[in-house]
C-alpha cells in the first residue's frame, strides 16, 4: 500500500485539499468555499468533509494517508497544532490537532507562505537550490525561508514574517501594528495605492483609459500594463514600487545571501518584466564590494497547487 | 596526542591567536599589533609568526593542531579561503588558503561577527539555544546567525550582514553604499553622532560636564551615564538610539523568531540597562498578535576571547 499525504490549503475564499505522493504529484483534488464567519465549528466541519472525501478515495485506490499538512493564512503554533491568529478566518486559538485527533493521522500546521516555499523548493521552480527565500506579493507580503534545504519556521512556526520588517521607520501604518513595514510599501495592495494616487494626480494618465474611467477598476495589472505602453505616470508608479520592493529584496540578500529568491503571489504574473526591474535595481546597489554572489531570481511555478503540494510536503518531512 | 585548534582574531588594531581545545578552553594565547598599511606581505608574515609560535607550543605539549580558523573584519570567500574585501586592513583578494598551504593544516575563514556568535553559542552566553542571532554594537553593526545549532553564513560566507539592512529608505548614507542601513542608525558610531548633535543643541546638558567641556571626549558611555543621572538631553539621545536599535531587533524577531538575541560589542557593556530598554520597546510593539514567543536577550560574555575561541570553533566544526 502506497503512503500518501493530504495537503490542505486554507484561503480566505476557498479551502483546497489534495492527496499527494512523495514525488509531489496530485492524485486527487477537492475544494469548498471558505465559510468562517459563522465561527470555527462550521469551518472545521467543512475541512473535515474534504479530508474524509480524500481518505475514502485513498482507501479505494490501495493507498493510505500518512499525514495531513495545513497551510494557514495566519499565525500558527506548530508545536501545539493550533491556529493562534488568522483575522481573515475570524479565528483565534483553534486547535486542529485536538479537532482531528479522532482521525488518528498526524497533523501539521504552517503558515501558507512557508508551505508554498517548501513546495517550490521540493517540486517547483527552486528544486536545485538549498538556501532560498520566497516572497509572495499579494494583499500582504508573505515570507518563506529554506535553509540548508530545510524549511525554517522560527520559534513555534512564527518566523519568516519578512513582510513585517520595517523598511521606513515611522512610515505607513501596517495592519500588524508596526509602522513602515515592507508589506506596507511593496505588497500588491501598496501598488494599488500608488496607482490610485498617481491617477488622481494625473487625469491624463493612460491608466484612466485602462480602467475605463473608473478608479475602482484599478488592479495589479493597471500600472504594469500601462507602463509597458510607455505611460509616464504608470512608469512613475512602477519605479516607486520597484524601489521599495528591491530595497526589501536587498535586505534579504544581505541577511541570507541566498542562492535563490522566489517571487510568488498575484504580481508574480508579471514574470520576467518584474524580475528584470528588480535585478536592475539590485545590481546597481550591491552590498559595498565587488563579486558578491548574486541570487537567482525565480518566479514560482506551482501557482494554485503550491499550497496543497507544500502542505502535503510539510507532513511528509515532519514525519521523516 | 590531543587534537587542538588555532583561532586567529584579526582586528584593525591587533591580531590575537590562541590554541583552543574542544571544550573551548584556551591553552595558549599570543598577539601582535596589526600592521596592514604596508600591504598584505608584512601582515601575513606577522600572522604566520603567531601561528608558528602556537604550533611550537602545541608540539612541546604533546598535542597537534587540527585546523586553523580566522575571524576577519570584512568580507571573506569561505569556499576559496580568501579575504575579498577588508577596508580596515587595506586588503582585497588575499588568499589565506594559498599563503598558508605549506603548513598542511586545514584553514577556514569567516566574518568576525559570525565567529563571535559561534563562540557564544558553543561556549558562552547562548549555550542553551539552537536558534540565535547576534548583533555587535561597535563602529558598525556586525551580525551572526546560528540556525538549528549551526552557523549560517550564506553564499560564500557573505551573509549575516544584518547591519546592512535598510531601516530608513533614503536615510543616512552608510559606508556600504546603501542609504538608511541599520548600522547607520544603531551602531555605537550612530550613538556618538546623536550625542554630539544633542550636545551642540543643548549647551546645558550634563553631557558637557561628563566630557570635561570637550566634545571630542564623547564616547559610547557619555549619553548612557548621563541618562542614568537623569539628564534630559542624554535621555533624549538614548531614547532615539533605543528606538532605531529596537526597530532593527523587531525585524530580526519577525524574520527569525529566534530563541535568543545576543548583544555584543562595546555598547554591550551597558548590560541590563541596555537590555531592559530594548525589551521595553519591543514588548510594546510585538508583531500583531498575542502570545508571540519572546526571545531571550543576552549579553555576550566571552568578551575579548570570543574572537579566538569562535575562530577555533569554526575550524573544529568545518572539519567534523
């Protein structure tokens, strides 16, 4: 009988779950909408149903589930197996280990960016690298760290919060309570803020046309696509965004001197256009000496499957 | 015959070398002045003489030297065994591995803050911890990182440059070429800058009396000692310094969530007074949720021996 692993990717909108083998291949996949507003009871029951569905499938296919991993959009305690704090899920101190105890399957939790990083290092874009840092550029900035080919999570799994490192002391208020966080300057949300402000200042910007005259249509593509067409306002927005993003990237370089930096999240769809701008900014501002080894910059490639594959990989590795 | 290790602590003022056993005990110690201005030839010959002196001692005492480690105030390539860049030593691209090849003893180089961190984790203040970050508060800010009980140096040994992470985008010019580095705001040199500026603004500050009316007498103790006596200007200086230092410390907490943070360098002589101020600042600004595990804050305790013991420990571990 094959030993397989369940990876559960918990998002604010949907919960995805998959049965994954040791090669990172998905053998079965299912999902449901996230219904967390009614409290953890309904939510946990939904998660349980997905898991039971997968266990049934694995039994019917001559395999068994060796462990279950969860990627969580929030703060976990990876020793106790709890979600300590996940505002998107309206959750505080919810014990997964306790709730799923009756399944008699080992359970592991980690932050969603951590498991995405693990997935890309094991089965995705960063397979050839041992020291890797991931940044997901979405509503916030998620961080994942792999050191000596192992996921580094920090005490209780509460580290790798690279988005919550201050880049501008006394700067923009961040949701975390600090002021001037990397996330408050270089997340996709920050890009939207820069875009809207620039549009208000420049009624002639091509970005208005791109948004059909409605500023509410601004998204992560608005400034990028208009910049590519030569719009000066859009290029101003992109240059500003790239500056903050790259200053944060240079910080990561100087701390970790990693072999590779992985870029994921919605904005990573800009691919080489985004990377070339980061690389240009960084290479002109290398830490003060010649011959610093440059990291490879890579775009995440497992996309929507990174969460379930990474969560399953977490379970595989914690059990070994 | 006992296998012992030589640790060489290269400083801008002096070179210290010691014979160290696996318990971190110094069996023999010697030193000379750093004479680097005349080029690497004289300097390397001085280092060689210290090493030969120690080898003679070890032979006379029924032991042999299993490896030599060097702690370097600058940038090394730990694969090639070179000093790539060390402005204090007027050195670029100097190959230690090549120069000491004839000794037939394995040679290892690392940054001075890295070896100090290793020394404290193996034999000093942080013996009980597996995940530790060290900050040395001196002319600059040195960084050392121990993860899963192993020194983490980054690609080519060029990581752990925590002092060169930007805390204020477009801020104070740093010697490394970037603007707004942690080091440009929270090193001992920064504290002196804050102290002098405040004294110029406040002719009545007690700090003038402490300096006997001469601003050139300002040192790392001036503001601390006068703050303890209640001087308002001095407290303003200390509060400003603690703010920047602690914002950098919080960044480290959010990235590494380490078990312990080690403070070394000249300013660490302020001991508990310094730590209590950092702890107060940080505990009021914890990353946005309850129950974050706090790091222990520790003062380095091996002091002047940290360099030689850490360099020897580097050799021990790289050989194992």
